[in-house]
C-alpha cells in the first residue's frame, strides 16, 4: 500500500521556497481534515507556487495548511500519484467537469493532458 511522506511543511510562500525541491516528484496538500490534493510535477516547488497563487475554489474552500513531497523519477510519477490518490482520497484532486474546479489551472492542465 502507498505510504505518504512523513515530513509535513507549512503551505506558505517562505516554507515552499525553503523546503520544496525543484525536482521531479509527487506532493500532497493537506488541510486539518485530511488530504486535499495529490499532484505530480517535473518541478515540485514551481507547482506548489502555482497552487498557492492560483484561483481554485476547491482548494480555497478546503484551505490547505501543509504540504508533503516525495522525489520520484519522471517515468514513475503518474504511477506514484495514482497510488497516493487511491490511498488518501484527496477531495480536490483534479477531475475534469467538476464545478469546484471549473476554469482553474488544474482543470486546464487536465484538459491539455487528455
């Protein structure tokens, strides 16, 4: 079964810049009630910064406070992301057609990826 990274960092600008790597991997955004989002990226730090400044009604409503990450080679990121999604059941995982994500960069990225 997939295991979530143990180290949690504050989901704020200074913490992201200090702690998130500019490397390939997967990451989670977490609120006090649990996992909000599981992402994958070539550059974890850049993606976290996009989420922090993006207009995403679901993330805004769930108010993530922490993030975790795992370095994962590019060819294994999607598999690891899928494992974490199955294990953690994130409430704002990008899904096309969901009203809470309509127009946000997550939905646009999903549309481009398909």
